[in-house]
C-alpha cells in the first residue's frame, strides 16, 4: 500500500481527532414543550436542545463542519493560523477545535463585544482581535489570515456548503430521527433563526431531499436584512444589524439561501426578550435570546394553526444556554437600558402562550 503523502499525513490525523471527538459526544436532546393550550388541540411544540454541545451552542456543529471542510480542501495545514470574523458562539466553538488540533486561533470582533464572550474564546486558547465597527470584521479577518499565512474560515460564505445536507447525522437528520415516535412525526413547520444561514440551508435542503411536506420558517430579529432580502431578492441590502446575539445580519450573507425558506416572521426585540424569559421560567433554566426569537415564531405559527383548525407538530432550536448572558439579556437593568420597557411584549407573549 503506498505511503500517505507527507502533506496529507497531518490532515488525516487532524480529521481523525475531530471524528473521535464527535464519537465521544452524545446527540442533543429533543424537548417537548408542555403547552396545553396547543397540545389539547392536536398541536405539539418541540425544541432541540443545542446547548448541550461541548462548547454550549448550536455553532459547535458548524465549527466542526467548517474545520472538516477546510481540512479536506487542503486549506488548513499543520501550524496554520485559523482566523474567523465572529464575536459570538462560532468563535467560541472554532477556538475549541483549533485547540484540539494545536492550531493558533484569532477571532476578529467589534470592541463592543462583551468581556464574558472574550473570556470564553480565550479559555480555549484563542486570541481576540478588536475592531471599531462590525462592518470591518470581514476585511480585517482576511488581512490577518493573509499576513499570517493562515486560513480565514469565513463562516458567512461556507456555512451553507460545509455540512452534508443529505444526512450524515446533520441537525436535520437528527431532528427527524428523534421525532419518529411522536404523535406527529413529520413536523408541519421547522422554525430557525439565521445568522450565517447555514442551519436553514441544511434543513431546507434535507427536507426537499427526503421529500417531506415540512415547511421552513426563519424567525427574524429587528435590524437584520434577511427578511427584506427574502421578500425582494436584493442582495445589496444593508441595515443596522440585529441586537439579538447570534442571529440577524447587517448585510446579505452568501450562505443565506432565500429559495429554501417558505416564510419569514419578523420578531420585535422586546418580544424576543419576553419569550426568552417565559421559556426560561417554563423549563426551569435559562435560555439565550435567539431561542426567544425562535419561540415567538413557533407561537405565531401554532396560534394560526389552532385558529385554522389544523393539527401537527412544530420544531425549533434551543440555541444556547442563558448562563452566558447573565450580565446582559438576563439582567433587568441592562435590558431596560438597551431595549426599553418590555412589559407590553411580556403581555403579548403571555397571551400567545395562553
């Protein structure tokens, strides 16, 4: 048998390490939501709990896929510096995998990034490179990767293609497998947020490939451009960006595939916060703000189904734990300073739940 080419030997070992790490990790749980106002009418709601990944969020899946994609393309070699434009969970997860492979990692992020998030990245050995504006992160990340002779992961471009959407234990395949013994095993709706657009692309393609009747909804926070892009198709749109961490973007990202999304639901920031709080109380543990956005989307669709006399299941994601947001989204003073009075939104969310 011929010897492995020297340049591939390290990559083979790196892929083996990532696959071994995956094998040591259990799949994430599917949580039914106890909401009698809907279940009594034949409507069941579920959340797939992505907070149980080793790095605590949905982005662990994306980071693993991005590393494998880059390794198999020959873009990452022994000693490569990994650079990413991210101030959020993707950077935390990529720092984890970079440490697993013994590679330097740099996250390019705005100076406004919370000290808690910076500390999480540094915990895994990453370095945070701060810029003045969120619009600068893309060019700065490319420049740093070029200067270091490293690789810019570019989650916003490669998220939609790095994951095998046909199966191979992607998030969509896992969802449908876990739903198999439920009352309505094929969901009527799957609701997700969009940051890169990779999750919605994977789920949308898998649903079509498996020929399911399931429809895909993206719950969209204020300030993001994806909803307007979905409606009109103008890829040059820009906006202020989202204040709900992890989802929404100030520009149209290449990985957001609008044709795969059946419906967009615009969610006011105050309702995302109110739903985050309500769900935290319901589950007895804190969830993050993007999960609140997802819940508002689910409740909106479930209410419309109930009014139309329809039955079926709805499925969404518990994106990450609320513990990482204790000084911010789970702080009453911070929320009031940032979003204002959420009392009206709290009443609206309570009405949807009831």
